[in-house]
C-alpha cells in the first residue's frame, strides 16, 4: 500500500510527483546538485551494474552517502541482475523506495515483501518489451510500478510513446481493483512529453536531462509538476 514505511509522510496528496534522476547530475559535485533539486518529491538514483544494462554507475557505498546528504528521500532504481540478492541492501541503508526490474528477479513478490518489511516502498520496473498483465493479480504487493519509456541504461534518450497503452492498461486495472499503487514513468520525460504520460495515468515522473540540463533545475521541476497536474488522468 502507498504511504507505508519510510514512504509515509512524503505522499502529501500531490497528483504529480517529480523525481529528478541524478544520472544527469555532476557526479563529482553531487552534493551541490542534490541541493539544486530540493523542491523535488524524491531523488531518483539509477544503480547500474554493466550486466543487466550496458552501463555502470554506482553501488551501495555511493547510495549511502547520497542518502545521508540528500534533502529529499531516495527513489532507488536498480538496473542490476540478481535483484533478489542485492535489492534488500538498498532498503537497509534507508532508501524510501527501492525498485527492481521484473526481468531481473526470480521471486518478485517475496522480494517486494522483504523490501516492505525493511521499511521501504517496494517498486517493480518493466522494460519496454515486457508485458504488465502478469502483475495484475499481485498489484497490492507493490507500492509503485515503473513503466520504462526508454530502454534502460542511459539518460537523454527519446520518449517511447508506444508505452502509453501499457501504462493506461495498468491504470485501468489499478482503478478497477481499488489499488493505491503509484504508476511511474522513466525515460525521455520533458515538458513536451510529460502530458502524454500523465494522460495515460502516470502520477510519478522521473526526469534526468530535462531537469539537470535546465539552467534552473527548480524551475524545471515546477514546470513539469504543473504540466503533469494539469494533464492528470481522472
Ligand atoms: C535510464 C534511467 C533514467 C534516466 C532518465 O535507464 O533509468 O532514470 O536517468 O534520463 P532522461 O530523463 O534524460 O531520459
Ligand atoms: Zn531510472
């Protein structure tokens, strides 16, 4: 359920959460870049292992320091193999939310329960080619579902509008079941694409280059939040 564990208190009823991805931040000036996004809802932390995706970012030690430094809670996105083994460690270091890939977990429901038991919100992510229908019967096991709108691995790619029907099906199913699960999109979100994602049913939006590529990240966050709120699906 939404609002449990450390996620509690961060859900202020806003219909559009904006989570800047620090994949587009300056890795050697991380503290300064974290302070530039203090108006965000969460900071999105992309962990990549050069195995599940062809790129490498950082691991638990760096995430621990971000956790200690960030003015906003952490939304950790694990693009790593063997999620069952590694994901709980990120919950243990205090991340508000930990999302693993469905394609990288052998027992997603057990893993989600473990993340919740540690106090994190449990998230599951799907790559563009992965269907979501298998999640319908277990929606309540998760606090958020991340529909990737690019192939995971890199920032700055183009938004895949062809993922919107999948997102809309998830939204319909969640409403039909009375689920409070958050629906997140990640990849290519900008002022020109966020409305489509909001209209399809997303309520939580990751944006990397659109926030850190802007001269004033806080203004970019406000503009994205306002567009997403305006186009929020009812
Ligand atoms: C991609 C990452 C994204 C990435 C998004 O694998 O999961 O979080 O940072 O970057 P933009 O917003 O630039 O597409
Ligand atoms: Zn991400």
